[in-house]
């Protein structure tokens, strides 16, 4: 690469530093003024911790979901009842799974991999999907047809441990 000699390198550096600190100041003001949690409220409840990356929509019976480190984007997917073709892309660096209990869906994706599965969405309870490796850190989400519904699995069966009733 040819490096063009700048007549005033020091000035350029100084201007850059000023611009950067101005940008940082603007960012700080923005963060202080806006409550982050107001962005997306979970439309349905599912058991356990959920890292909420927002609400998406199934269009024409299909949707794309990113499996990232360590959440699904989007996390909640509004859908009509029926079969949904879900293309899952691992955009993270860790391996992830896309798993739906009770539907025999459990695909593993290495970093950069993409797989398509078909999920059956009913008009009733939300259909929960999760990553087997990182569910405990909030890597799960759900398809839903109605806001305000609660997943059947809201009972305490997700941890795999004994609660000793
Ligand atoms: Cu994962």
C-alpha cells in the first residue's frame, strides 16, 4: 500500500481525537437519557432466563433467526398457526443448537453454519426454542400467535435438577 505523505500529520491526529471525544460525549448523553429496557417488552412469558433481542415476524411461513453468543435474534417470533420454515444461522463463535422440545427438532450449528428446520406453531401456547448449551444463560425464545400467552413449560422442568418436593 502506498502511503501518501501528509503535510500536517499532527493536526490530523488532533482533529481525530477531538471528533472521537465529541462522539463519546454524545453517546454518554444518549445512554443516560434513554432507559434501555423500554426497547422491547417480552410479548409472552417463557420459563427461565431470556436474553431479549426483540420481536420478529414470520412472513409467508418462513423466518430467519440468528443464533449468537449467547442469545437468539429475534427472540420472540409472531406467527400464524401452521408450519414455519426457520433458517437458523450461527453468527457467533461458539457452537449453538436450535432445539424444540416435543417436536424432535435439535440441530447443532458450528460457528458460521446455517440450517433450516420446520417448526409447528399452534394457535395456543407459545412454542419455546432454545440452545441446549446456553439455555441457562438466557439463550431461548418462542414463537407465539397471541400476546400475553404463557408457555406450557412455565412449570419448573427446565433445569433438569430435582427440586425435592
Ligand atoms: Cu448456544
